[in-house]
C-alpha cells in the first residue's frame, strides 16, 4: 500500500513540476566583431540607451521576450513598453523591429552586421554568433 501511495505522490509531483525553461542566447551576425557581452550591456541596446547595435525583438507577448527582458533588465512587459513609449514620444529612439519566430529573428540578425537579437539556444546555427547565454 505504501509503495502505491509513494508512486502516486511521485507521479503527481512529477506531473505538476513546472516545465524546464529553455536557454536564451543573444546573437549577432558572424560579420560583427563582437565576441562577448554582459547582460547589462545587452539591456542597453534593447532598452534604447545605446545605438551601437540595432536590436531585433521577438513578438510582443511571447514567452521568450518576457523572459529575456526579465533576465537582462529585470523588467516586465509593461515596464519595457513604458520605456519605449517615452523614447518614441520624445523622438529619441524607434523601438526594435519585431519578428514572430526564432527563425525570423535569426535571419534578420544574420543579414545585418549591426543587428543584435535573442533566440532559443536550440535554434542557433552557423548563420549567427552567440555573444551571451542567459541562465
């Protein structure tokens, strides 16, 4: 009886466990000389504080986008939107172009030596260069 109860508890716990989060990587074109970046630096480009790179964003509301901004800037979607609204309103910057998938972001980054984007690590191939892996 104990073993069945234990098995049921294990199954319930295993089934209720949150899914493992995929690793997100920040990418640039292989033509870009950058080789490494810190999270704080990446947040500067994606929050309009530097124009050294052209940021490429994932679709608004996507899980990867929400996790990315939380990890690099400790910001939730409404905070990011507020930052960009202010920058656009004051004419200081234009928000990043948005793409619907890892493949589209990867292609946009690969085609532009000044672009910087983020994708799921499993989508990386030799068309882009990883400069930051987020935990």
